[in-house]
């Protein structure tokens, strides 16, 4: 089975952009073992690709997700922007349905058991799955610092929480990639948070692809 392959992200072209920056990190930090993180893992393709690119230069790659499917009930109560944008009909609430409905192809392959088994088969023992809802109270104390993080949880509130949790973990010169945030109105509430992040001045914008990938790459100052 090759479910962790890049093919998984065929509609998430973000990784086609971000892998360039993941590759650059090998030269930017030539004497260091690299640490990365993805928040919002889905089927694991992003984690597997990061590990593949870094090879034996990987120290640890953490992957945060519920691993129980898109957390609609839990996040709707937390995410005011998505409540205002239609609640259960909002883009943030329904955007994973297409994938979950492709049962023959994807089924329940978003579970940590399934992804862990795939990682084991590949021998990718430097990838660590962290199961649970990401909120502003999520424990990330076991991460000392990061060279790279990708935040891709769809919910504006989850994107903000993930950013706050990780922004001071990323090393100067390291990269933060954000999905779904640079195209105004795509997921209501995300663009506004993105503007706050840019205005904060902790990161500088390196590349922005509003269409079709809807991904931004920022460098930690
Ligand atoms: C768009 S998918 C991630 C796609 C993946 N990054 C990729 O490139 O293939 C969004 C994922 O975020 C997860 N998610 C959404 N909100 C979350 C939260 N607050 N805590 C943990 N996981 C969350 C969902 O379970 C889902 O698997």
C-alpha cells in the first residue's frame, strides 16, 4: 500500500511548493538534525514526504491530529468565525467530506493505527504521531525547537491556536507554511488571521500562492 505517497496530496498542491523549502533546510542548517511538525495530518502524506526529503538528517517529525476524522462538533464550539460562516454548512466544517466520501480509496485511513502501521512499514521511526484536538492548551513542551512547521487544520481558530503554539518554537531562518489562509474568503476567518500573523512581524513572507495551492511560506526572523 502506498497511501503515504505524495499522490495522496493530489489536490493539496501545497506540498509541491513546501517540499522546495524542506529541501532548502538541508543546506541552511548543514550541521543540524532537522525537526519538523505538521498540524493537520489527514492521511499522513505530508509527514512521509518530509521524512523522505530529510532522510537520515531527520531528528523528529511530529504530526498532530485527532486521528479520528475532522473534529466538527469540537471545533464548531470553539470557532466563532465558522459559526458565523454557516456552522455545520461552513467551508471549515465540510471541506474534508469529499475525502471521507472516497471510502474505497481512503476509508478510515486517517486513524493513528493505520498511519503508524504505514510508517512502521517504511521504517520511518523518527515520525511521531501526537493524537488529540489542537487547542490553545495543547502541550507542545516536548518540542524544544523546529526548523519547519506546516499548519493545515482548516478551522480558523485551529490555525490561530497552532500558530500561537509553534511560532516561538521555529528557529530563526526556519520556515512556517500555512495552508488555506492567503486567499480571502476561501475559508472564512482564515485570511483575517493571516493578516494578523503578517502584521505581527515575527515572520517575513517568502512565498504566497493564493491559487490554486492556497499556501504561504514564511521565514522566522
Ligand atoms: C486538510 S486536512 C490535512 C491535510 C494534510 N495536511 C495533507 O497535506 O495531506 C485537515 C486535518 O486537520 C485535522 N484537524 C482539524 N482541526 C483539528 C484540531 N483542532 N486538532 C487536531 N486536528 C485537527 C483533521 O482531523 C484533518 O485530518
